[in-house]
């Protein structure tokens, strides 16, 4: 872990009050941790835009009764096999399945994989959670 450095930040009172409310709502124990997370979030977004190696998770919810849909999702995942680290399938209820696909690699490819999966007819909801391995930040 790198050395901690203290520095002062000047803010308008109104902005600080909003920041404190946000910090409380998000259950941060102190301003510093909330501030660190904001910075990390910005850096991660930059990394996703700049083409470095990223890590993330794609979450999908779909009706497993639609067999054609399940086959399509499998075909797409096989085509992007190199970047999929693992996947987890949860049978949510009688109709719905939840799939969580962990990915690592190029951000463009991760976005492409996510878009391909989400656009399959019958996928009820899909998200791409953008994270990072910490390299190049
Ligand atoms: Ni299932």
C-alpha cells in the first residue's frame, strides 16, 4: 500500500453540506473514504475510455423457458470466451434466471460483449459493472 498524503480542499459550504449528506447516505465512515471513492470512480471511467485492461461484471436477467434465447446467450459467451473469467447462474424463481459473468480484458470488448448479450430478445435486464484491476491507475 502506498503512503498516505494529507492535503486541504476548499469547498463552498453548500457543496460540502451536499457532500456530507451523500457521505452519510452511502454509509461512509468519513469524508476521506467517500472522497477517495469518487476519485477512484473517475479514474476507472478514464481507464475504461482509454483502452487499458479492465475488469467487470455483466449481470443478466432472462426467462429460461425461451430455449432459443439461452442458446444465443451461450453462443455469444463462447465467441468472447477469452475474456470471461467465470460465470454464475442462479435460478431466481420459476421463470427467471440471473447470470453474472465476470470479465477481464479490453474495455471495448467488454462493452461489446455486454451489448451483444443485453440486446438478445428476451433479456429482461442487463448491466455492465465497470471495475479495474488497478493497473495503470
Ligand atoms: Ni436458471
